[in-house]
C-alpha cells in the first residue's frame, strides 16, 4: 500500500476529471492499444482506474504494472471522441505523467529526444545530419534492418520528396484578402518536410491569406508535455505566445496536427500562471489548422493529376482538435483526386509523437491493421496532415515495399495550383 | 477471505496462454475489479486471456482439474456486477474475436464470443443484413456477454432479444466437456437447453462459438421525435401507439434530467431542453408500410399533447437522434460523480402510474431520478446521479432504489429486463420468486455445473438452494422491502383467462384453453397470439407448449419459445414452479420458461402460461401460383425481400386440388400488414408469376395438411444427452431410499 498522492500533485489537481468516468467501457473499442493487446490495462478505462488507484494510494505510480500501462498509451485521444461523459483523458494522462516524473525519470531515449527539441541550435544540427543520411540514400537501405533497428531509418526514408515546381502566387490584396496569418514552421516539418512548409505558405496565399513571420518561435512543447516534462512545455509555450504576438498576425496557421492541438491547449497549459493565463487563452483561440483556413476560403479548386487518394485522419486533428470535415474539403478541391474511404481512418497509426521510438513493438502492432486497410483501398496516395503520421505510415509503406506513398494534403493541392502558374 | 490459487494451476495456465496473457500481480488486476457498475469492486486472484478456442478449452479443463472457480468476462460493460471475479480466476474472452463464417444465403453468422456486437453488424452490412439485438453498449459489448446476459436493446421491441437471435452455441461446460446446443427446430425437441443457456449469466459454462441469426435491413425507416410537457402524457402516448396495432422498431422515452445531460454532452442531439420528456419512435419495414404507420404515430403523439413532432430526414439525422439516446448513461457522468443505473420492467399499461410514483420517491428522498428507457416494452431505467462520498446521500439512494424496485414488482413487473441479476439484484430475487422457483433455478444450475464453479455467488442467493439451506446466510440476505402500493387487479373470468391487459400485449391463460378460444378472446382487441402450429386450432395452449409444436409462420411471427413470457408448471415432484413473468423482457434468474417448452412430460405439467400477443395484421390475404409457372429466382427474391410473407409453403398436388387448383404443386403465401403493405406485397408476388387470390380460409387447409417437409433435428451428442438427462433428473420424482431386504 502506498500513500495517497498529495493534493499539490498535478494528478490530484486534475482529479475532478476522473470523477466523470462512469466506467461504461465505450472507450475500449476506440483504443488502438486495447485493440492490439486486448488487456484492459492497455485501455482508457483501465488506465483511468489505475490513475484513481494511484491517487488513493492503492498502488505506487512507479509500480511496474502501472508504468507499463501508462507508457503504452499513445495519447491519441480517440477515447475522448468515444466518451459520452466527457472525461478529459488527454489532460489526465499529462497530469499523471508529470506526477510520475517525481518518482521515475523519463526513459533515456525520450530524454535525449526531448532535450534536442528544446534546444533550437542542437535540433538544427541533428536535423541537418538526418537530411544528410537521407540524401545519400543510406536511410532507404538501413530501413530494411529488422525490427526496431530499422524503424528510424524507415521513418526518415519516407520523408524524401521530389523537387516541387515553385511558383509565386500574388500577394492577396483588396477584397480578396482574408486574414493575416503566421505559420508555425514546426521542428520536424521545417527540418524534414521543408517543401511542405513552403507549399503551405503558397497555398494560403492563393486562398487569400496574407503571411506574417514569427521568427522567434520554437518547438511547440507537445512532445514534452506528453512525456510529463510540463516545465519545459510551459517555457516553450511562453516563448511561442510572445513570438506570435510579435508577428502581428491575426491567426496562427499550423500544418502539423500534433503541434496544432498543443497550441490550441496553451490556455490549459498555462491556466495557473496568472501572468500568462489570459494571454495563453487568447492565443489558443487564434490557432487554426491549415485545413480549417482553407475550408473557410473555399478552398480555390485546383487541377491535379488523376489519382486514387485515401485519407487517414491524424488523431490530434480528429480527436484532439475535433477537426473532421475541413481536410475533406481540401481534398475535394483537388481536381482529379478520386477519394476512396479508408476503413478505420479515425484509428491511430501508432506514431504518437516519439512513441514509435520508445515502444516500437506496440507501435508496429497498431500500424499493421492501418497498412492492411490502406492496401485494401488500392490508393496511390494516402493523405494525412501530421508529420508523425506521414513518417509512421510512410515508413511502414517503405518497409512493406508498397508503391503507395504518404503525403500531406497541402502537397496535392499545391501541385495542382503549380500547374496553373 | 482470500483464496489462494495453487502454483501448479498458475504454471499450467501460463503454459497454455503464454506469460503475456496471464495477470497475477495485484496492481495488474485493479483494472478488472469492476464492470460497468463501479459501485462493486472485487479483485480477481488472477486473470487469464486465452487467444484461441483450443487455449480456452485447455484453460477451462485446467481449472476443472484443480476444482478452481472462475468467472468469464467479455468487455466488462455489464451493469449488474455479473463479471466480477472476487478472489477467483477471471477468464477474459476478449481475444476471441474472429467472425468465423458468414452464411449470406442462410442469413447466419458463426462468431467467437469476443466479437463486438457492432463489429458484427459492420462486417455484414455489405450483405444488406444486420445483427438485430442492439444494447446501448453495442459499440463495446461482446456477443458472448450478450448471450450470457440475454441482452436487449431499443430495437428488441420489434425484433426480440438475444435469445430470439441465437440459433446455436458450442459451449464448454465447467467440467470441461463440450457440446453444441441448438434452438429447437422440431416438435417434441426435449428441454430447450440453449434457451436455458442464453441468459445464464456465465453460470452454466462458456460459449466457444455462437451461431446468430442475421436480420435483413428494412427497406424503409422513419424516426420520429416528439416532445411532451409531462412524462405521463409521453408514457400514455406509448401505450396508445401499441394499442393502435403498430409495433414500432423502437420506442424510447427520456425525461428532462436525461435530456439536459445528453444536450450538455458531445452527443447533443438537439432534444428540446424545456420539454418534460421526449419520445423517440422508430418504425421500419417495407417502403409501402412505413409512411402509413409513421402518419398514425405522428397523429397519436399530437393527440397526446406532443408540442412538436420532427421526423429524421436522412441517415445522418437519424444517427444523431439515436446517438443521444444510446450514450445517455455516459452523459449522466456529467451530472454527478457517481451514478446508479437501474433496470426494471413493468407492464406497459402501468408505465404512467409507476413513473409518477417514482418521481414521488425521488422527491421524498431529495434525489434527481433520470428516466431513460425502452417505453415500448415497459423496460425502465431509473438512474440516480449522486456522490458516493456523501454517506447520507448514498443511504438515500439505496432506500429510494429499494422502494422503486418494490414498486415495480408490485406493479406486476420484474427486477431486470436486460442487465441481469449478477451481484446487484441478488437481494431482490426472493421478493420476486417463490422459494420453490428459486430452488428450481438452483437445480437447473446444478445440472450444468454440479460444483457451482462458474460465476459463483451470482444470480440466485445460495441459501435458496435446498441443499445449502441451513448454511450461514452471508451477505446476500433479502433486502427489506417497503410495503408496496396496490395495483388494480382484473376480475377473474371463467373462460380460462387469468389476466388479459390488451395494451400490454400480454395474456395469461389456463393451459386448457384452445388456440381457437384464445383467438376469439384476443380478436376482440385486434390482437392474436400467432402460435399457429401445423394442424388446427382445437389444440390447447398447454399442448402447444408442452410439445413445442411448430408451424409454418414460426420464422416470421415466432415459435412457441419466442411467444411465451412465463409459465407455471407442477413438476414431477409435485412442486409448483412459477417461471418468467408477465412483462416483455425478463432476465431475472435462470430461464425455467424456455426449458419446459417442448420438454413433454419430463419436467412436469404446464398449468398456465403467459403469452406474448401481437397486433393482428389489419389486412390479410393468401395467394397461390403454380410451381411450374413460378420464376424460381423471383420467388426466392420475394421470400427474402421487404415484402416477405407471414408464411410461404410449396404445397403438393393433392392439396392444390383440394383448394380448387389444377393438381400440380403450387406455391402458397400468406400475407398481412397494413393496407399499403398488403397491396405492395400482392404486386411484388405478381412478379413471381400469374398469381391467384385465395380466401384466407385456404391457409387453414394448408395448415391442416402440412407439414410438407419434415424438419430435421440437429444432430445431438453424448455430452448433450447426458446434460439433458441431468436436467430431467433435477426435476424427477423424489425417490425413497431403497430398503434392503434380507
């Protein structure tokens, strides 16, 4: 028997969320790890029960069974969409992981990754090295290494892009001009998906948005808060709020679902920081996924290639942000794209930030049905708006030797516009 | 008391399922302490999760070899504490999730017990069929759990409960022997063991696979939402709809506290928040029949004071209206930290009175009672959100719930329509059943599980079993029930009718009443009990049930086991057993009703029965066509389409001649429904070939001459025969101890 957790711990402060769980079990079939493992310890309801047990002192937060149950959670939040009681599962998970940090350090691989993302200069070096490995073609070869060894190389190999045809859209003005926006460039997006970021800027301009720059921005902190390093997450949040305030933009555009979900939660992240709570809430209210901005603008139709396309919803767009139809509106604007429904498109692919590096076995188990479903569509392109998902699915396709590729929806729209300019 | 599991058993189970699929450490078992009724917590001694049928068999046999008790569990969505395995082995079946076979032609599916209910429906949707029982937890609950609980759901009003959709189950008995139990397909099939197994709450064994019936998707569906300014008017409207001869696919009532909880959740369905109650009514069927029924329902709603009646215009709208209803329990999680979910059934005619009294009970105990329930079949779910950390409030909740249950029993109802007894309702069993009936349930359980190792301590209080009598009464004493209000009793009559309340679609009659007499009585209210066996209507109700007599309309209208709600019999020992009840849905205790149907005299003599009535189709007709002239493919399509007849037979030449046709085989169909439906059916049948209309009396001739094809009984096996013998022996005459002479 352990001691009940102190009232000051993050989990104790979030305990009201636990009370809203009525134990109905509707979350079970929504949970990718439960579907893969079929053990309630790997289900949202089971994890909530364990959080409660830890809070009440029935079990220690560093008990190996408890850490295993919590570590395997992808944080995809599909359970929140399935939950009729509105249990704030994502917040409870973050609070639990933060509380766990007092008794158990973050695993070494995780610490290394988080430290890198929190330091812009170090991150630039690491991403440059990654690009070097990619350009030599070594990544594609090493992706064939068995099991977890090949995983990082497969992820990297999936980010290779053909050179896009750049074009220069007119700067929107007059009646055509919509809001001013500043783009979150993001760490992985700017480092490994540079062409997608440039495409995002062009596509926004084509649809009437005027761009502003926010050069002082840093990592959004999502990886940190998911791993329980809330202090670093809060520091990054403050930096970004200030950076985007300085940009003068009315809205913040994000093309990475995971980062967007984090930015939209800055209000909650800083809610008990009196100096920042209001600024954070106001900031969060101005964040938009790029698909939301485009859907609001129409978006302007483009003439793309005739291709079979299927859409996989990133969890942090579908479940965390509840942005469901705008990406479909974007795809609908791409002439020539024949959209084929993907079975289980609302299910996680197993990427989940750095989960696929920390829990490669479960990540693969979660990815397997996704790859099967993609193959069943016969699509040439699977579209998803999040770098983690692009790499997890793309890497899986690379390793499976599939001809299907994973692309960001913006890439397809941009390619269509490029033909007109 | 902590029962330790022998190390040798743990080692053997580990060897069978592998170390990743067995949990023995305390912290890893916390997640399995509760089902969906978290007021009860019991930690299993260990949990084991077989991944295949063979592993499951090996696990059950290992448990048998060690004499170890166990509790089977699916998704843990039960609402009676039934899947709790305090200090014993929890047998998790959620890894057995293969849909083994779908037979599109026969409209059946063979599935493993861990298949999720909604997953099955999704998987077969491409064939235009679905699995009809739809408990609100259908997105999560498993078929195995549904079978154990005889699960219901909103659409059971028209389509029946799990029992009516399970055709066979291969089960492993607690002693490790395996047999396949079949739904009866012939007369005199013997005790209905499958009927007893379905709803046995995991006490009779573990299903290894289940063959379920798949139901064709209706051609048309209309969903109506009506809002009322009083709960009573909504309840009375429900009664009026049923009395009008319409059986909606579903008829659900939600009161104001429920509406507000739903509207505050992400499943907000646009229910008007100022209404005292909303009624969600769905009608389905052929495209011809549905609009007429929907119009009548809309009219009745307005007549009963509905402020607004909206009709879902498309699938999306319909799904939204339903979503709010199906997630209502969860949505109540927003109202207070804890929720007590109740499940009782009252005769539909008593709904309005019972609801008024429930509101009074709530007010008296200063509690908010949220009512969300299956109004069409009188299945109430009064739920009370409360804070379990407040001892005073918890005590008031307990008192209020006890009063509500007493109220429902007094109104002629039962303590569980679909959630089961489990742990939660065990204290009410003695208020509902006589000591002899409870003892009979113990005997039935003993036939399946003589050592009582499967789900021990559930469903029937242990001291109700005679051989346990005299043991200390521990923890399961009958709850003290408050004095109940008196409901009006109908005067007895001398025509063999014990009770007939037309608006409940229920009649209780003496076994000696003939079908013709029964039909004469119910026809006055445009109702019938469509037992309709081969032969004629001079046969008595008792005989039909005793022999389980089958007839040509069984598939469309139900077989004897589907149309019987309860019966009283005197067994071979001279003990009177009162099984089942008067209400549509009843899962309180083990099913002694199904058991006796078709059992002949082996289980005693049926003295009276409570039968389910249906609205007699307003228009009926018979049609015939020469077999040679029929387009066989069109005939087949007609029989399976939205205008499927009440019965269809291919009659031999001699019978055709008797009916005045050329002496060649003919196809004869019997159709019924509202005027529009019958007209559409006649038109559809005309596509089969040149058809003749017949007087309805022709159908009597067909019934009298049939059956034309002898049904084949499914093959039995020695395990099944031995089980049957044990069941019969359990109710056999008491034998005096033999005296030895010389």
